[in-house]
C-alpha cells in the first residue's frame, strides 16, 4: 500500500473551510484514497473516499489532483465538533471492503472559536 | 451510535488475571476486526475475521486470543498481559464484499480502555 504524508497538526477558525492536505506520490492506479477521523476517546469514523474523481458527501469534499499524487479533504464550514485527528489512507479496494486499513498518525485538526 | 457496541468500556486487570472484551454489531456485516491503539501510536490492526473465519493475525502475541462465534459477535480473550498492553482496543465491522450502494466502510465501536497493572 502506498505511503501517505500529512501535516501533524492544523488550526481552523470556526465557520471557515478546513482544507486538509495529503501527499501520496507513490499511489498505484488501483489504489483509492480514504479519509477517516477520530474524535477524542471515540473510534474512527469514515468520511469519504475516491479513486480519481472529486467526491462530495454530506460530511466533506475530496479533491484529488489529476496526477493523483496528492489530495485535499475539505470541511466546508468547520465547527468545534470537527476537532479530531484526520487520517488519509491509500489502499487498493479489495472487493469493495475497507477492511484491513492501515492507519498512520494523521493530522490533528483544532477548530477554534 | 455506530451500531457496534463494545463492553466493557473500561477494564483494569492484573498481570495474572483472565478477562475478555466483547464486541457486538447490529449492522448485518460479515467482517469484524480488532485494532489496538496505544498512547501516541497509530492504530494497529490485530485480527481480521471474515464470515467467522480468521483471515489475518498481524503477529499478535498469544496472550491475546480472539474468538468469533458468529458474524455478529467478536471476543478478545486476555490472559497474563503485560503493562505495555495497556491501550484502547477498538472493534470494527464492515461488509466483506461490495454491495450495491455500500461504501464498504469500517464502522468502529467506542473502544474498551484496558489498563494492566
């Protein structure tokens, strides 16, 4: 599985967009980009995933560069409850299951009033 | 509420004790997982079960013994643990194969915080 690089921490003002970058320069053609987050003292929570097209759901948007070597997770209007560690994971899609995901250190996002 | 329930939420045990962690999912998934999260370390995948069969063991010491009696329940039996085994143990479940309209995402429980004295 391709390695990802994320900044260890970021701050964001409440109500503003939070843009979390992820570098995955060794990504293979069959590998997807997954994003999860972990709020303190809780289990991780799935956010979004994509292969090469930009994706949007009720939680966030995922922007993947054309060469697929990096991506950005966008939380359009961050709230205090979005304070969490955000994990970017790259892995092949084995039959559609996201099992066996390997989590790195992630980015600790702090949303401030 | 994620549909994955872990008990107990907190457990303190001595090194000579035997205890078990329980995980139950009400999502109709057929794959279940144990992860370990130590302080200031990334999540570590421990065990994977697909349709009640263990399909992955990531070199976990034998003092951790998983059991999956059915697709809805997963246990982690603990015996003669060490203080360095103190951690948050997370259970997760997912569909093992792509279903229409399903993202295949992992659903995690809130974890069992284990302290070994």
